[in-house]
């Protein structure tokens, strides 16, 4: 019996006692759990969606291994929807529902959990400053790969990196090492958040930035916290809420502007300008752009801010991206200057820049000049798997088509 979409999913009690199922629970293998529901309860994806409150499309992606669950609240909904008994909930890493008797007569499983926790804490004690530096280097290497190849090419490596850092941080005892791990975790989660924005996975992006902010607070690093807050504003922009994004960026600047290095102050000002431009607030946009130009330090990078890459060429690109929305005649020259200064390692940024240049040229009626930039932008967006840029390229292509008729 497959049952209707709203009938509770009930699996046989003995299923949860099988060794392979216990491993599925320990590994938090969501696809495996859903397949159990299909096999032993005849549950359809629609029924799984109704039972767990997870959209059917995401259920499908989870079952194919294309998405991962990172939110504890989602695991809770899955456990409730599949009717996991307390001993199965605990193997999944959740609290038992019956606090007075969490394991019933399953003392051996309680012992297993104790041994597993002890082993993880022991493993975490092996992490020293050198290991933290290696993890930090790995995150930076992933950042460099992301700039060239896009998030899709390194998705598995990113998931493995976050899992490794989270597990080490979660079980670290020594305060100094734990703080350093929190710093690396914040950087890594913020990178994952930006990648999620690029593929239009906005809920995932929001959650990653919440993790980044929490880790930054534990690391007591105002620069990391300000950066995660600033980047999270782009989730609001892409949700169609530029007024709230502008407000968030203004608050972040007011709270942290004097406490963070110059390159990050510049970045925050430019981000505010972009949100204001999308909002249509030209006065705020131009003021923020002028502030960004005044704040930009000399030199291309700040070693303390590996997650911020900003120089005069990048700022020219940003200025062009903002002012193209207001038909500023200087936009094309700003964008051409930025393009000339690019070194070929920022494929996502170049895709965005060429979209801006095509936009500016189309606004000037120069269709033939716009087409090569639009073509190259599409090549880059396809190569790096950027849905965000692909969406904009589609809009500009439609505008170019209309201009020819």
C-alpha cells in the first residue's frame, strides 16, 4: 500500500535494528533514509514531502545526492516524518523524545555513542596550530579554484572541507585551537554562502552565512563578522529586497567600519552602493561609491583578508556595475578600464563585468559592440555554472533581440 500523500509513514520497528541502517543513521545519509521509506513503506516523493515539510523538488535532489542537509531543524523534521524511534534518533545525532528513558533497553547503543564521542574528542586533540594552518590553506585554495572554475567543479571538495572543519571545531576542547578553528570555519562557510548565491540556492546561502557569523563571533573577529553580514545582504538583494539589503549594509558599516581594515571598509561601501543602485537610490549609491574610492588603500591585497580581493580595477568594475543602472555616460569607460585590468583568474567577476558592459552598450544603442561581451559572458557563466549570471545574460539577450526589431 502506498497510501495517500498525507498518511503517516510507518516503517517496521525491526528496520532500525539492522546494522546497515544504523550506519545510515550514523552517517546522516538522508538519501538512504528516504529510500528506506520508499522500500518499506511505499512512500512516494509527494508523501515524503508532506511528512517532512520539505519541498518535493528538494526531496528529489536529496535522494539523488545533489543536495545535502546541514540544518539540525531539517533533520528533526525528517526524523519526525519517518517516525524514528528514540534509539534511531540518537544515532542520527538528535535528542530522544523520551528523556526519562532515552534508549530503553539499548544500553549497548548508549555505550556506542559514548565511545564515538570519546573517539571524536580524542581526534580533535590531535589538531594543533599547524593543522589549523593547513585547513586554512585548503580553504584558500578552494577560493582560488572557485574564482576560476566555479562552485560546481569543487562542490564535493567544499562539502568535505566544511564537514572536516565543523567536526574538528565541534569537538575541540583547547580554547586557543577552538578559536582558530572558528576563524577558518567562518571563512569557509562564507565562501560556501557566496557559491550558493551564485547558483541561486538562496536558503542555503542564508544558512551558510548564519553559520559564518556564529563562527566569527566565537573567533571574536569583527572583520569576518562584518564580511559575513555584508555578503548576506546579497541574499536579500536576490530575494528582491534591496531596501533591506541597503539597510543591513549601512548598519554593518556603522557598527564595524572603524574596527576593520581598509580593504574591507572599501568593500562594504561598494556593496552598499550596489544595493542602493538596485533599489534605484542614486544619491546613496554615488555617496557610497565616493566613500569607497576614498577608503581604498594602496596595493592589491591585505594578507589579513584573503577573502577580499579589491584594487582600483575591481572598484572600477563595481562603479560601472552600479552606475549602468542610471545611464551614466562614464560607465562604459569605467567598465573598459576594469576589463583591461583583469588578470584572467576571476572568471565569475569577468562574466559579471561583461554583462555590465553589454548592458551599458545596449543602453547606448551600440548593439554590435555589445554582442561579443554578451557572448563571452555566456561562455564564462556556462563554464563556471553560474545560474545568477545566466539569468542576467538571458535578460540582456532578450533586450538585444528586441533592439534588432
